């Protein structure tokens, strides 16, 4: 069975954003002679250096940011470029396409895809395999790729040829292979017999590779600090949840993805805000608890006066019939009259002697959007965990 890939406009836009960062760059690759032994000439093919200056690159980035409605950068944070794409929208396809486009437009042909785990590494390898024919139809060539693995001697040989051809060459590498203190990680910086006493890092850096980082927020600090040792031409970062944005050039967040019908709707627990009673009290009915041998109780979120820190904090409290929220709150005046009259497990309501009645999911009093979102996030997590419990018990 042959897979067919539909070309999506948003994927083309994300790809073009990376290409447009370097608008004005001339096309070509760099061929260098590194050794001569008799008639044998050792040559490498490396990515041609960036020929445009940083002010031009910054201008290109700013134009992309204006079009996207992204905060405009005043200066470049190095040659790092962030692409934000919601999970499930095909970022692996996008950065694969970007490699072909960068080769087509500028002649660059040396890339490293860095991933946070072996599982993702294998997923990237599989993606490159199944899209190979598709991209060959589009660009008339294939990517030559391999996994960096010092345990596999044949892959070490591939490192030697990484810099010796004019093909589009890609190394797939999980960060544990170079950014940890393990024995295998240290081999990146050791002279190896399989490489004629050369260090893998030296061979790789001669090619001046473009680094593509998949899920950079999952990289350790050690790995992040060692990226410069690869002497990269530049770095692109792809994720839905970046820890830090470096010169963001494209954004397809959760709302954009949903509005374009690219991902399924996220079910969010609704929170109903009721008009207050003029007391400015904040009270949210979280849930009602039922027991075979006791009267129902309820969990509410309310404000408490935290005398030990001299402030007011919203906390969850378990309450029962007859409880006085005025006393529980530390005698905060807004809770006067909030004495629990009834907790009804059949109607999922709690009523108070002052006439206020709340259903589960309702909040009364002073509440802003942040409070509502906080409640929704907490409830969404609780609902998810409950579903996991039901499905897998």
C-alpha cells in the first residue's frame, strides 16, 4: 500500500518561514580540501557560510513576526529560530520539507535532527522512511539519513561520509548521545579507531550542520550548553510547548489549530459564574462526597485569611451541614450568613441559610477570568485522571 500525503497550506507556511529568514542568501555549497596523500585528495562538502549580515536576518525575522502577529524582536537571540506547532499538526513533516527547501533555495545540505529520546528518534527515522518517495516526487532527490549510535560500527562509518558528499545528509541523534556523562556520550569527543582516530564531533562540525531540535524543552541543561560544540550554521526549534522562544518565526498554537480544524476539539469543563449577593464573597462548589455511613459532605473553594503570612488565599475546604463559613474563613465579613443548611447529593447542590444555593461547578462572588481558567484546568486534569482510572482499572 502506498501512502499519499496531502500538502497543507499551514505546513507550507511553516516551512517558508524558515526559508525566508535567510532571504538574500546566495546559493551554493562549500567544497574544501582537507588532506593530500599522493594522488588521494581528501575533500569535504560543508554548508556554505551565511552571507547576509545579522541586521538583514533580523529584518527578515521581524517581517515574519509582523505577518504572524508575533511580538516583534528588537534584536536577534543568536541564530536560533523557534517554530511553534501544536501537537498533531505534522512538525516532523514540516522540518523534513524545510530541509529540502533550504537545499533548493540555498544549497545547504548538512543537517542534524536532535530529539529528546530514543522513542522519538525511532519515530523520526520511520517518518523519513515513509515520506522518502513523496519528497522525491516533489524535489527529485532523497535524503540520506542515519542514526548516530556509537554501538553500531556501520553508523560510525556513516559519520565519515556525512561530510564527504554533496547529497542531503541527515544525522538523527538523541541528546543522550552527546549531552550526558555516560560512557557512550563521551565517545562523541573521543578519537575512535573506526574513524581513523578522529573524533565524531570534529567530523560533524567540519560540515557546519544546521541543527533541527525536536521538543527542545525536554533537553537537559548539559545538552543545551553543548550545542555550540557542533559549530552549527544555525538552529531551528520545533515544539508545541517551548520553554523559551528564540526569535519565534512561526506560530500555530492550540487555538489556531482548532480553528483550522487541524485537531479535535478539547473538552473543557464549563464553569458557571452566578451573580453575587452583594457580599463580594468568593465561593466555588467543587464537588459533593457521598458515603454509606455518613451524611454527604462537599468540597468548596473559598478565601481564607492567612494570618501567618498576612494575606488572603483561595483554598479548598471540606464542609458539612451546619458549618459556618464565617468562622472557617477566619471571620472574614463577606462570609457572614454562609451557614450550610443542606448538602443534597441527589441535586448536587449546597444551600445556605442566607438563601444562596450553589450547584457543582458554580461559583459566586468576585471572580475574574484567571480564577475561572484555574478551576477549568484543575477540573480537566481531575476528569482525565478519573477516565484513566475507569478505563484501566
